[in-house]
C-alpha cells in the first residue's frame, strides 16, 4: 500500500502523532496489517501552515511526482490511498499513471475527504493564484477508484446551495469535527443507499461511499460542554432538515456513466480514534445521506455488520 497523508506543513509538526488516528484506524482497520510505504511530500498550504511553506499547488505537484515514481516501481497488486490534500495528490497520480504500462489495471486508488470533489467542484478549470492550484474533476481511468465522502465534511461534501447559511456554518464546523477523522471510516458498514458504483468507458469502476454522520457538527460544542444529549438531539432534529436542504442528492451527479452493482448494507461504526468526531448514524430506517426527515431524537442502534473485502487489505 502507498499512503499519502493530508495537510501538515510546518504547522503540522506541532500536532502530536496519532491525534487523528493511526494506520490501525485507517478505513476501520482494513489496512492495519498491510505493508505500507508513506509518500513524503510537503503537505503544505501556504501561508496557513507556515510562511515559508510551499503553496498548495507546489505541494501537490511534489507529492504527485514522488507518488508516480513509487507506484511505477512497486510490484502489484497495489492500493494507493490519500486523505484530504493527499487525496488530491492521489487523484492527479491516477490520471498520470493511466498511461504507464508498469502499473497494472487492478490497482485501486482510494480518495478520502478530497477537496477537489467538494469545495473545488464549482471551480474546475479555474486557476486560484493564492493557492497556485487548479481544481480538477475525477479522471476517467482503467483503474478501480474508491471515493470516501463523509457527510457534513466542509471540505469534501459539496454544498449545492451556498446561500443556505446554516448549511455553511455546519460545514465549517465539519472541517473541525468530521474532516480530520474521515480516514477512519469503516467502509464495510456503510448503508447500501449511501453507496454508488459506476463503470466508465475504460472499464474502470468508481465506488463512492457517502458516509453518514449522526450528530450535526454545528451542535458538537454543546455536547462537549456537557449539555444533555436529549436536548442537543432535539436541536439537531430541528436544524437538520434546514441544513440538508443545502445539499444535493447523493445520486444526482454520478461520477461515471454506468450505474451498477449490489451494495453492502449495515450500520457504520466510528473508530476508537475518532472520539471527537460526530457519531455516525445507524441508517437502517432513514432516508439517504442528506435526505433525512426530522425525528424527535437521534438514536443509534448497534448491530453486527457483514465484512466486505476492501481491495488490498490483509485478511483478518
């Protein structure tokens, strides 16, 4: 497995290792036994991560160059995973490697919390000078691609109606409470209605997991301050329909042309490392992703999830 982490830069050196999870937590522990090579790159976002750090565009370019070289020199089958800025690196590398005969077609690229598919979706082809970066859509390749989008992730979950201020505020809080922990999501237990599978003209498949989140990020500070969960659940139930109206239906814009496949279904459990992340909902009796009706309170039921083999994961 080749791993590309998210934004860190100079500022990231101040964050203790494991704050947002470890390899044992990655995708619900699916890769805890995998042989892993970490791609070293700046992971910077000038000037936020440091005044002397490279720009986002320069950082992604460096990461892509190094990932292209590593993938070309690694014998398959191969899994390439990136989160946040690392997902932007993996996305570009997938496009580059599509014409590299050294990389086999059974290679799987996993993009977690990719800003290109979220906040960047309305900026495709537009060069952003301050970032020195041009957002791009998901490339069409011969490879298998897995996209992980956590609900209310302010960077990766695209807002369709930005004039909905509650949606915007909730998404901003999602940058704190959802985005950093998206890499810990257990894909084997995402409900079937929140998964789409498409096949492109090069016979590559794209599987998009929309990971549901139970508690609104907007009200997470209340929970942390010790406000009764029943009270905050009632607030969530009142705000959620308004917030959800700011999002587009998960199936409205498929990333490829052909939809197919039978999907696994069960509840999603948050990893142990994501204690500060909003809980993930049991969705067995609710609508899909953002199309949920308000309820008197939010309840979580625990049930055993069928394991689904994630490409390249070690047997467990």
